[in-house]
C-alpha cells in the first residue's frame, strides 16, 4: 500500500500533482486528487501541491534508524577457486583509506568452508579484523546461503559501510543482501570518499549513459553499500600489519538452498584484457575491421593485449570481450595505447586509472588528449607502422 496520503480537507482540485506524477499514480475523482496502486512513494508530487494537501509517511525514515549504532568499514570477500579474488584485495586498499578517514577499524567478511588459511592474506592487505563464518553450505557460492549468513553477521556487528566487487557473484550477493537489510546499494562505483561532517559514504558512478558522474548517498539507512568494478582501485599490501580473527557462528539449513551446484566448469576466456600489463585499443578511427590488423601488430610488438572502444565493437569489427569502458571491461595496465579513440566518458571509465596513457588521434581536440601522458596527433595508419618499425629495430 502507498504511504502517500491526500487530505480531502486541504485539496482544492487543482490537479498540479497529477501533472507531475511520473507513474500515473494520481488521478482526479469527483474534483479531488486520489492516489492509486501505481504509487511508488517517490515524493515527486509533494512539492507541487500549492496547499500542502499531500503527505508522504516514510516509516523507514531517519527517526527509525539510529545511525550511531553502526560503525566500521567492511569488505565482503569473494573467493575464486578457494583463493581471495583480486577485486577483494583492491577493495581492502580503498577500504583502508575510508576506515582511516572515519577513524574506525577495517574488517573483512569471509564466508566459506575451510577457508581460515586465507585470513593472513586479508590481514596483510590492511584488514584489522577478519569476521570468519565457516559452514559446509558455504563451500560454494549460493545466493540464499551467502545472504542469510552475511545478514546474521552484519546484523550482529552493524558496520556502517560494506563494499563488494562488481562481479557476477558480487552483484548478485550485494543486491539481495541490501534488500534483506532494508538499505540502499550503489552499483558499479568508480569513486568512493567520505563526507566527514556526517559520516556519509560518497558513492560516485557514471549515470545517464555515462554522460554525467553522479554522487549518491544513503542518508537515512545503514549499512551504506556499494559495488566496485575490478581494477578501479589498486591492492595495497601493508607489510607487518597485525589483525584479529573473529569467528562468527551462522545458522544455516539445506532448506535455504534453492539450487545445488553439482559441478562448475570454468570456460577458457577468449581474451583477458583485465589483467594485462599493456593494452593496445582501437576505436572508430581505425576505419574498418581489416584495419584492426594494425592494432594486433602493435600489440604483438609490445607484448600487449588488444582492447577496443564500444564503437568498434558495435560496428562488428572486434568481439565484445575486447571492449574497454563502462559497458565493457575495466583495465589498469602499466601502459594503455588508445588508437583512434576519441575519449568518451564511457570509455574513460574503463581505462583512466592506467599508469601511463598514450593517445594516437588525428583530431587535436579529441578529449582523450586531456587524459593522455603522451599524445601523438596524426593518422594512426601512418603512425602505427612507424612505431612498429622502431620497436622491431
């Protein structure tokens, strides 16, 4: 049922609220506004009423959540073949910064079966506390069991921030857990920081197709939850760091298993640009699919992986696994060579954290030059053969 109420005593039948409702949830009945089942409680109509006849009751408002009860920054650890996923180590590096800003401990949430040997690796990457929950049903990832176990531990300790990797399992786990905890979740963040005045996590991500960067907050609910793509941040080992192990018991039953994974067969990836130390990418400026041989030749000369912009992938010049950007892979190589790529916000979101960026483009006003460490203004069909020739020498 909607929480929006309309006062019949105050309503003057002006229909201003009907005009602004984006869901068609308001209608005029006998010259008075009425709310129907389409209402999502978004509140867009409240400010439009000139006589304040619309009242939105929010039962989960800040008054119902004591924010002071929540302290600490947590990283939800993802495992791959019984090893800590690299994205979790990257998040511990960023989590260390956030925890220091908030003056709270950094914790790692480790769920699994017989995974205690991984605790030292998490501590060595900055975790002050490792919350370990082991159970036979946590031996393989399953949404129901991982959400149930995580919810039990989180409700017991009440962290104010939880970070997840924006992987297939991470997105699945984080979304369901946020629903279970009645809090918000910001997906695919490219930046995280703290508003120290009110201890809010500032969660920055591309929005509206990557045309703007939006900073999102969770003012009234805790924990504040976000997923972050792999390679956005760097792992930061902390030599000699000491931490504490906390064993958290969880109650699980086979009834919580909606599906049982009998066997997992890992497919050999066609390309692995995410972990490459050097990436050479081609964009619309390559001109046609046959010209991508230049990109491959330069990549071979450099010992690099081949990437591409969305425009090149959409044109069918190269398969999707090569795509770098907001809707592709995020890379963080030592060297990124952008050939014929203009530098849209969407593409930059996937490669701007590269250590060194070289741009080759015949348009001197291309946005990519604003981010490049070295820029070559020229026709890539002339420039790349010259570079290959020098490399071969």
